[in-house]
C-alpha cells in the first residue's frame, strides 16, 4: 500500500536548493481536499522526487470497482508520472461508485481549481489534462464538456455511460478566483480528445459525435499504430491563428480489453502534451506547446550571488547567417511562471523569427508569497530569508553574456514582460535607462505589495508601451478607476508621473485596433513616449497578439545612440 501524507502546514521551513530554485520542496503521495456542492471531497496528488514546478498536471478519474489506492498501486500511473515528469492528481472514488448525474464532474472541475492554489507546489493552469478510466471515463467527459476552456486535453479508457452527454449544453460559467493568476472562463471550446473503448457504438458513439461537432473535425479519418481513427479539424479556419490554433483532433482506439499498457499510455500522452491552454482576451486559447529544444532555443545558466540563474535564448537562423548586429528583446514571465512556460504563452520567439531579432527568456529567482507558504515561488525582485534579489544585475549580466557570443545591436535593446515581469520591465527602464531603447510592460507597472515610489526622472528617457486587460484586477478599477481607461490608483499615478517627467500632452490620441483600444501620449516633438492599450474582455493575462503589437507598433521604432533616444531615425526628445 502506498504511503499517504498531508502537506506540512508551514512550507516555509523547507530549504530551497540554490542550484535548482524551482524544484519541488516535497515529494511522494499527498491527500488534498476540496469543497464542492456543500461537501468536502478528497483527492490524491503524487509528486515525483526532483520534479520542478509548472510541469503538466494530469487529473485522473479512476475506476470505481477497486479501491483508489489499490488501483494506484497496481496501475501504470505512478510510473507514468515518474517517467514523463508530470504532477499526477487522482480523484478518490466515493462509496457506491461514481455518480453520473454531473455532480462528480463538478468535483473533478473543482480539483482543477484547487491544484492552482500553490499550497505545496506550483502548477500552471495552462497545461492541465483530464483522464478517466472505467466508469471514471464518463466523469471525465462530463467535467471537460462543462468546463472545456480550462482543460488542455482529454483521454478516456473504457466504456461510456448513457449519461456521458449530460453536460452537452451545460457550462460552469465564469468563476471569480480573486486576486490570483487563475482565470476560469468555462466556455465551450475545442479540446484535443483521445477515446479508448471496445467499439464505437451507443454512448461511446454519442460522445464521439459530440467531440466531432465541438472540435469542428472532418469526417475523413486517418490512423496510426495506436489510433484506429484520427480526425483533424476542418481546414476552413476563418480567424487568425496567432492567438489560438486549430489543433483539436478527435482520436479513437477500439478493442480495449481493460488493460492499460504503459507504452500505449505514453503514446496517448505524447499526443495530448502537444497542446496548451493559454490565457488571453475572451476565453482561453488552445495552442501548440513550444518545446525549446525542438524549436531551436539554447538553455544557459550563470552563477550569481549564490544562485544558479537560467535563461532560454533564441537566435533565428536568418539572424545568424546575416552577420549583422540584431536587436535584442528580453521577455520576462509573471509571478509563479517560468522561462520555459513563457515561451509558449507569449509567442515572442515567433515574432523574433519573422522580424529578425534575438529574444531571451530569463527566469526569476525565488520569493515567498504569503506567511507559511513555500519560499521558492518565482518572482522578479523577490527575496529569500529577507535577502533581496538583484534582478537588474542579473539581466544586465545576461545581456553582456549574449553580446559576448552574438552580434547584438547595442542601440536596439528592449524589455517586455507580464505581471511580475511587467514590474521588472518597468524597473529596468528606471534603473538601466542607458541600456534599453524602449519597454513594453504587460499587466503591471508597479508592485501592489510595496510602497509606490515614483521616479523624479528617467534619463535618458525610455518610452513605455503598456497593455492591460479591461478586467485586470491588478491594473483596472471599473468602479473607482482613474484616467479614461479606469486605471487603478497606483497605475494611474505612475502613468501621470511619466507624462510629467517626459512633458507629454495629457490629452491622448485614440484609436482601436481589434481587441485593443489605444491611448497615445505625445511629447513636444510629437513622439509617442507613452502608449496605453486596454484589452477587451481580458483579466490578468497575456497572449501572443500583445507581443506582435509591442514589436510592430512600438519597440521597433525606437533606438538609442550615444545616449540619445531616436524615433524612426530622428531625435525623439
């Protein structure tokens, strides 16, 4: 029998490995609990030894004809988690078996929310996948049907019940998670699906038909050694795929005898893990996960102030072959994120590929989010045991390292980032204005946890391109907000201060492009030293369209030569 633990009440007692700052502080099998429909339900979380934060999560509705712990002991799931480096979460089957009226689907969806709580580990909402075995397969389908915009993929193994489509028209609706990175939009969207059963008939066929319609898949069928049917989404796509990609296949394997072979489970996972569900405007958006190594990134580390710091670096082939000095963009993740995860979330490497610049994704050091919590949540300008991290020093040394190996245009170095990364972007503009030609902070400018300190000058001047969602809990205040876009007080104070020190016209020019409404503040030379953009129907989030807009509409137009800011080749100030 597996040993079941509970999370320590005080996670701050655990030392952090300075050579691997985001490694989980605990490992083993743990019991967690959630409140759902007025009841306390428990589930199990398995963390393999040495697992790093923000690895994918797989939530399994186990079969109900065997004790859940016995099933875990004798199934391939623990080995699967060890082999593929994922967080494994297993629902505890209730006495009497699964209820297929939709209530246990609500339990599964509540577990999705709970594992984002950062109690003993840090997971990321962008890569959480649902699985079901036996009668748990029906629960998994019901859960994903009701909250499809939260799950990155679904795999089920076993015959489905006639109640499988009980949530065909149901939606969990938006959920207010407070001041957190988690956003639950819960709308009907395509989901990559792989269904394994004896034969496609009855309830099985009803589920198949649902996902074919939901994913907009073609009737044309393909196959491989693992799947009898592979249906691709229709090749008719009427919208841009910059932010959301048309990748949700429906896969079917017949002839399942109830034995889940590790090799087959691995094949299913290799398909599902290709997709991520990222935040953005409107609902969450399905995209291919960018694997850094396959894409052509190089991973770099340096030892600094007792910590191993890392970053991913992408130099497009055309940039390498040109021999010319290229612009450099530093792109920084938000609180709790990682350098690797922000590659997919931001999409900035695709902009670099198209626009011929070098992009680096550095990783923040550690900090403690709240009393008693783990001390290695990644946060820019954080602290460990009361000692502040000098991330400005890290970024500047990183830039020097890149310049020692690559041809970098010193006059065209830029910074951008989301949330905590946006705060860091703002900090770099203030503390290293001689280095950065322009910056694009997203979703944040200043820390709400620190006293607001406004700069008296930024010299040489650094232009700001600031984007945030109109529903962003950190940046917007719809009831008491200031300026015409309802900015929160600290944000508005910072923006007004920029207008003052740069001598900007406080009456902005305005225009709207797609989902973003822009407010452009000009200096006396009619240079847009500050542009603010509010994103329609978006909370505290980030999406690839922001990367394209930041580069094409703003960053690329500025350079800095001999300390003089230039705008499209002319003096800007």
